[in-house]
């Protein structure tokens, strides 16, 4: 089966995109996993663009393990750029499982997306029991075996778990991530972020994404980290979240609505033989 698709990324967080508005592509979980594998095509997530009567499109997101994801910040920004070029528009609206997401094209390859408002209630994150979401009491170890107890949980479309540490490089997230992704407190699994606050305007992070593993960037993790830091009075309401390949600027307004902006790549057409 020969499939036409597109490849894009937001700060290295990469996606294979299928446009189902004219011709529908059906993939099994096994095929999604195969396409996502770095030894084949390789990506963090697959995105399907579907027809919509009320919005520019409806989006479905799948993680590289074949599981569905309700939100994807960088993926939304990438597809917004894709659709904006096609329709010659500056403002794009998508329907997603987590709600309607609005994006603006701010310049060449610069896209801002409104992610909505964060959820802190234990049932909405969701957590498996009622507990203080700002300190779950989860213990992580650094590379020297020193322990840190904490964990801030919230949802920005996906469940996130954030640890604020004094030195980012002291923690091996490739080991911590898979252990915590399936923690008993998170019935739908979670994304894990290790964050180092550098100033009131900057946080450096490493992210483990549920269903995808270590990722070069994650839009919803950037938003969740910014919200957690701001509510803990560690940062301002406008700040940069720094990943390995660049920064995402997050703005939290007076109504707790979150905007994230950053660069996206150009659109690359690809053919997949599966």
C-alpha cells in the first residue's frame, strides 16, 4: 500500500500527517506503530486531518505506540501552518478531542495556538484518587541517588506530571519517564517533565511523552510547566520554555487561558510504502 503523507515538526517534535479530507487513509494500530518507528519513517505522533463543516478541520492524534491522544500542541501548530498556506488564512480553528483549538499565523513559520484553560481537579486530570495535585509526594532519584519528593499534576488536554529541580542534567528522564508514565495515580498515564527554573522568564525542560517516550519538544508539556511554575510563583505569566532545539513562548492571561507560540518546520511531502 502506497500512502501519500506529509512530514513536519515543531522544534524537533515531529509528525507524520495524513490529509483525510479528500481521500481517507485507514491505518491499524500495528501500521501506526510501524510508521512511527525510527527505523522506518519515524515520528512522535501521527495526525489525521478530517473534514469539518464548522471548523477548518477536525484533527485526530495518535502516539507512536498506536494509542490515541486527545491533544497535541506542536502538532496543532504544524497543521495550522499547513492549512493556513492552503487557504491563505491567518487564523485557523480545529476541532479536537480536547476541544476547539484556535491558531494564528504570526509570521513565516511562526504559529501561536490557544490551548484553553488548565484543569486542576483530580477527576479532570485525571488522577485515581483525590490528592493535592500540587504535591503528589512522588519520589524521584537523581543520577547520584539523591531523592526529591513532589510532583505537580494538571491537564492541558493531556495529563502532565512536573518536577521542579535545581539542576536538569542531574536527572535521567529516560529512566524516570517509563517508570512514572504508568504510575498508579494516573489511570490514563501521563507525560513527565523535569524542569529547571532559570529565571522568572525562562525554564529549561526535558520531557517524556506518554506513548512516545523521550521527545525533543512537547507543546502541551510547555504549557503545563508554565502554568505549574506560575501558580507556584516561580515565574511570570509570560515565559519561555526551552527545549534542546529552541523555545516555546507561553502566555497565561488573566482568565488562565494559555497561548503557546513558536516556530514550525516547512511542509515535506513523503510517500510511504507499507
